[in-house]
C-alpha cells in the first residue's frame, strides 16, 4: 500500500492572448496583484497557430507568457482558472473578451493547463475545471503529447518552459537550503 504524500509546490504561469496592449498590461497587473512578482515575462509573441481568437480579440493576436515567483500548491488550478476567468470578464467589452488568460503549472515532471472544456485526456478537478497534461518532461526536455496544442508544442514554447524549469529547480534548491 502506498502512503499519500503532499507533493512539492510548483511554478504558476499564465498565457495572455491579446490584440490591444492596454488591456493586456492591466490584466497582467491584476495577475501580479493576485499571485505576486513574476520571474519571467516574455516579449509579445505573434500568435499565428489558429484564427480562433481573432473574432473576439481582434487581429493580430499576440501572446505574453508570465511565470510567477511564489510557488503554489499543485491543486490550485481550479481556483486560479476561476480567478483568471473573472479577470477576463473585468476587461471584457460588451461580452467580448479583450484578453484570453490560460493558467497552468510547471513541475519537474510536466506542464499542466487548466481548462473549462472536458475531453478524453483531461481530468476533472472541481468547480467545472479540468486539468490537461500538455507537455511531459522526458529525455532532457519537455515533450509534446498527441493532444498538445501546436503553440505549446512549438520549439519556442518548449525552449521557454525548459528555461523556466531550470529557474524553478534553482528556486527549489534555494528554498531547501
């Protein structure tokens, strides 16, 4: 029989999709108010993997990836996703989002995203929120899975997550010392 144990805390991150810089900056500010200082904020990156968000957000769509300094419990995803949904609504204009916020957690083992959409490879958590293992760490790098979104499977995003993993490892060593 296995003995249950509470796993180590993880790094919280959020993908911010937007067309207009102003609401994106304010949304990132709201995330910092909620989750503290960031250890990483990407420059805006063109989001060209799908046109799905253009009708709502406008065109062109860009992404900023932010990662937070303070580690969080692995079971925080439902609460974080509900909060990011509230932030999205705060910056909405006539029921149209100005930003799309997709939170996730980074661990040594994987990258997990929170979602409101069920699917065969997603696990229900609570409050209408599901978790998806999006990338798995294997052979010295995060690796895409058959269902990984193309943007998360891109070499640019995997490079960013591998770099964040190294930062997370260093932060974990410092906390343990």
